């Protein structure tokens, strides 16, 4: 004879990046009572580097959500409990006693081995886990993660709610289709995506759909449910109605900390040069028209700026370096991981193209296009933002001529690419209209002296003035 064994397994907040300590729960896709399967996405979280969806690594029924949406949770803290079904030999039945109907077995503890990095979503998997097992003959009662003491006797009722109110989907069904930036916008505006009518391809909810739903959401709600879900995000405030406070967390918080650290740790020096890029712009148009780099490959001025910088780094590898404060050493990087600063709805991020220096112009174009698309969709993985060695920031797309860019922490240099404008220029002894831009190179003066920085910037400028040098120098 056997009896069913139902054990609670807790899924802990994983380290979805390299050395991250916390993450914010953006949205839950399940609620207590839902059945989940191994690999099913249960929530979306935002770290200091990206927004990622977390799949759960086991199958069972959701017992409890330990934190509501908007909570910042430390890595290694349990965020959800799932009742996992199984079978085991029945234990001898003891004589009747005034004991509770359901009892919680002692917590099974095993040694926890050293933490190691694993795939996104499964966290630091270890051989030892903590599990609260419970043998019951009736419907199980929820188990608090805060104590291993026996809970109240089980009763045929739904599981009790988590300690704090959890914002979960209002009804069961398929999850609305929307990209992470759109989900973030809906959360900030207090819009329930399940109530939004999608107009995008294949039923995807767009930003315009969310904005269109703002007015109905703000209207008085019908008295259908006894208690409406509490929206923690502030509603839009009209101009002139007072100050608005925006919590600094996630990507913005990490960016602010990194920039302060960089500005006050590395001695910045910035050099500028104004150049004629008429020939480069002609080459961009030709590559677009002829499709020389391949079908559906996007060609932009940024592509040639990136290739010019990579060529300059190849000629002056000392600029591809970092400062090791602990060892008091300069570390010359073995490969060039080219960072591209990207503005996203969550803030500025700097994903990088791995081993960009080894790529052909066509390969670089493909990698650049994929990097930009992924960043815009909010799907940049933490791994894509690790290990950068030199960065480009394209301020020209905002109509800005130039700036003094701040170094990405751990890198020796960053290049700012300004707006391309038609300006009077001396060309072949005559003043004629030419396409002109301004480049700015900031570098860490501990690693890069004025001579090296000037040579790198001069090489980039020379290539963009006469892009045929890409062939002879590259």
C-alpha cells in the first residue's frame, strides 16, 4: 500500500547575470492554484543589467508567491513555492492521537556546495536543497517560508494568500503577447494587459494599444470584484500639478552607480576632431544600394565608424586594455569586445559584440543589427553586457554634435560619434559644402597617454575621411 507524498519545493531568485545580488519582480504569470511544468516561465524580473523571464525547473501546483510585483528580492531568496506530487511506501499508521490531520515533516537539509554560474532562469543549482515535505490525507494547507513550525490543520479550502498582496493576472488563460518594454509601460501606467485590445502583428500588444487603454483604466471600475488590485506605480501626472518622484532602480540605478564610479576613479581625458565624412556617407549609400554585404543586411554610418575604430585598435592594441587596481597592473585584452551604448525604455545599456575585431565588415553589420534589435526589444542578456573592452556611443542620432563621454567601467576608451551635417569646408582649395562630423575620444589616462589617445583618434578620423584605408589598413 502507498500513500501520496506532497512536498513543497521553493524556487529561489537565481543570479541571472555575473555577480548580481538582487532583482526586481516585474510581473507574475502564475497565481496560487495554477499548475506549472518544468521549463514554464513563471515571472519576469529586472536586474541591474536586463529584464529576463524565469522558467521554473520542476512540475507541480503553485502554493504560494512570496513577493508581490515591484518587490526587489535578493539572489538566493525563495520567491515561489510549488507542491510537487510523488509516491512513497506508506509508513505504519500510529494509534489515534490528538495530533493535527496534516503535519509538516522536518526540514531536510543537505550541505550546500560552492555556488556556480548556470543558465539563465535556473539560478545557482546545487546538490543540496532545503525542502519542507508534508504527508497529508486531505487538501494541503500553505506553508510559510519563514518558519518550519507546523501550520494550521489542513482543510478543504483554497491555499491561504501570501504574506503580502500579490499582483497576479485577474483571470486564468493565455498570457497577453507584449514585448518587455510594453509590459513595463503598462505597469507604469497601471494598465492591465489582459484588458488591452491588441493591434500588432499576430495579436501582439503595442505601446499605442497601452496608451489607448489608459483612459478606460482611469474610469471608475464596475463593482464586479469585492476588492480591486492595487496599482503601485504612479499614474501619469499632468504638467504643472507638482513634482513627480521616480524610483531609481534596475538598469538606471546600476548605470548611475557605474558612471559615478567611473568618473571618480579613472582620470578622464577627452580629445576632439572634426572631419569630412563625405566619402564615408557615399560608401554607405553604395553598400545599401548594391547589397554587397548581403541581402537584408542593414548598413549605417555607425557600421563604418565601428570598423574604423576596430582598425585603429588593431594598429594600437595598447588602447584595448583595463586597469587592475588590486594588482596595480595594466591588462591588455586578448580580443576586442566592442560595446555599443543603447538607449532603452529601462535606461542606458552597453551590450557588446564579442571578438568584433575578428569580424569582416559583413559579419560586423549582422552582429550590429542583431545587437540593436535585441536591445530595443529589451531582450539583451546579462552575458551580452559582460566583458566589453572599448565602446562607441552614437550621440549623433539625437542631433548632438559631440560630447565628453564617460568611460564604461573596466574599459580604457570610449568614442562618441556626433551628428553628420552639411557644412562649408575647404576641399581641394575651395570652400564647398561637405558632410562633416565631430568625433570625441575619452580615455583613462592611467592606461592611455596623450600620444596613444591622439594616434587612435587620428586613425579613426583618417579612415572615415578616406574609407578606402579600411582595405589597406584592415
